[in-house]
C-alpha cells in the first residue's frame, strides 16, 4: 500500500532534505531510517518539495510504499520514537496507488521570517533572518504586487535550478509585522530553486530604501538573475504546506 505523512522539522542541523553520500545528515536520511524501523523493511520516501540546508518545514508531505500493515497512528507514534528531536511526524494517511507527493501538489506555500531589531537575538537567530535596519513594509508590499500572477521568474532562479520552465504563477505575497518580526507569506503553483529567498533578498533592498518600488518590476522583466537582490539566508525560510485535491 501507499501512505502519505506530514513531516515537521528544524533545518538547522541538516544538510537539506535530499539523501546524500554516507555520513551527511539529511532529513530524508533520518525519516527513511525511522520508517524502515516501523515497517521492518527498507523504505524509500518522496517529498512534496525538497528544502535546502538550514530551511525548516511546518508540514512537508511525503509518500512511500510498503507491504507492512500498520495503523496510521503506529506510523506516526512509532516513527517519532525513532526520530531525532528536530524531526517529527504529524499525521499519516493511506492514499491511492497513483498518489505522488511532488507531482500531485498543485500549489505550495512558504513563510520567511525576518527579525527586524537593532540588536540580534541569540534565541531566534537560527530560525529567522536578522535585519538591523528598519524596513519599510509598506514599500515592500507594494513592490511585491509586481510579482503576482504568471511570469517568467528567471531573475529569481538559482543557478542550480533543474526546473524545465521558469514560468510560475504566484497567487499571493503577504507581509505582516509585529513589534520585532516581519513575516513574508507566499503561495504559488510551484517554485524555482532559491526563488523565495531571491524574492526576499530583492524586496529587502526596497525595504531598506536602497531601491525604488518600481525597480522590482524592472528586475522581473530583465529575466537576469544578476539584476535581483542577494539570496536571503536559509534559516528564515519555512516550507508551510503543499496543496492537493484529495489529501
């Protein structure tokens, strides 16, 4: 049978999601080890969206196939017993044989957290980007509107991106601010490698007053990665969830 699970993790202690050579700690590595213990047989998992080193997940979705018969709660509770402190299964559900965590997702959502204070924090430094300069969130929000809808996002595409097309559709970009934190929330049908972090790095230049609001539109139209802002650091990025028709 085929099962889907929701996975939560802190990316700080991992070299990203994807399985790598022996000795490299990845989320996929510890997840497969835990599930293999519960199944009493080797398990290979597939995820809804691979994350880079240092990137976190609130609800990554994975699927795997197995001949082992266990109750849903057994996969969750038994898996969590075999997981390290920085990874956790949230739920498990049997799915149709044709379900695929990556290819069936019709949209994905991310958060990016910015700790906007003059002095850095030792407590949240591993979970957000520290920005000491006061940011103009209104200007950032207006600039972000240029990125909504379907566009060629080559200007925000990482050099190692393997996507077949740079054309993606952003449904929304929302920025909210509390006393010390700015949260960027973004949802799209799919994302290019480093796309969210490059969007954040570009909007930061507007928020700092280094670039005009209209500059973001110019960057998008150039389709040239060199024209956009620097890639924002990974620790502020959270994979929130993937969206499916029947899950």
